[in-house]
């Protein structure tokens, strides 16, 4: 989870501040970075998951550069790569029953890949307004489309079977981006902020916030580009 966050950081806390309560310190969390690993600096990471045994699966974005990859965690070596058609912008990625599911930006199209050789074994149309993030609890797929909606998709039909509106203190939380399933919660990066929302699956309420401005500032100080180009690119379209 911490690895994917590095590539999805935003530029401010303005969205959180606009609806945060004055005294919510029990719901605010910080982070620790236990380790760092090498990674292709040219990869425009949109979806990232750890599959165990030192293996990462990664979805990269940008038109004409999007791909799905299998990456060795400890070396950063790309062990397998499936390039996407130039017309697609890769987004969220998750694994269900040893298959990879990926959504694409500005379309309702998704793809299914074999985890062994990354061959494309399926294509689907989902009911979300757009394709941003994906995660799974092993039973259903969870999806985001950049709005305040958290979707549930049937992993067999890939159709929307449920939707919750994510709220914090009664206010909708927009720009839900990459998703992770953690301890019966959905964790969602909020695009253009340094925030991760911890979301209850019971009612879509935000249980707490993980704030990462120190991580971003440290990366910038060390000379790393933490996806400012991603923010500019999406904002310009």
C-alpha cells in the first residue's frame, strides 16, 4: 500500500480542509516508511498491488505508453510487460482469483489479464461513470470513478451491483482515486491531495484520514518527481 501511495500523491490539503472538523485529531493518522525499493522512474503508475513472493503487478497510464507489468519488488526489474493499445489510458488494477482486472480512464472499458504471462484474456464494460481505481476483498470488486461514489462490481459479470456515496461529517468526499482493501476497510487516495481516506464498507462513511505531506515534501527535497506531471496532464484535458 505505501508503495502505491508514492505515485498518487497530490499537491495540497485544500480538499480535506474544506470539509474537515476542527477537532478530529483521533481520526487523523500519519505514516512511517519502513523501506524503499527501486522502481522505473518513467512508469506513470496508476494501479499497483503486491502479490507476495517479492512480486508487484502494476498498471501504468498515459496515452501510447500505458501497460500492465509484473515487477520484481527488490530490484525494480520489469519481468513481463503487456503494452496497451495507444487509445487507452491505464488506471486502477486489482487481482481476483489469479486474474488481473484493470480499468481505463475516460472509458467504461476494462481488461482481464493472465497473471503468468500478462496475456489479455478478456474485455469488459462496467457501469461506473469512469475508470479510476480498483480493489477487492476476494468476494467483490470495488471501483472508483473520480467522484464521491464507491462502487461494488460483480467479479463474474463485471456489472455494478452496489454503490455508496462516501461522506465525512455529512460532506461528500470527491475525487476518490486509487483504492486498496485493508482490514475490512477501503482506503482511497483523494486525487490532488496528500490524503488517504479510510472508508467504512457498512455505510461509506470516512473513519479517518492518513495524511502524507511529509512524505511528498521529503521526496521532492530528495529530487524526486511525485506525479506533479500527472496532475497537470489530467487537469489540461
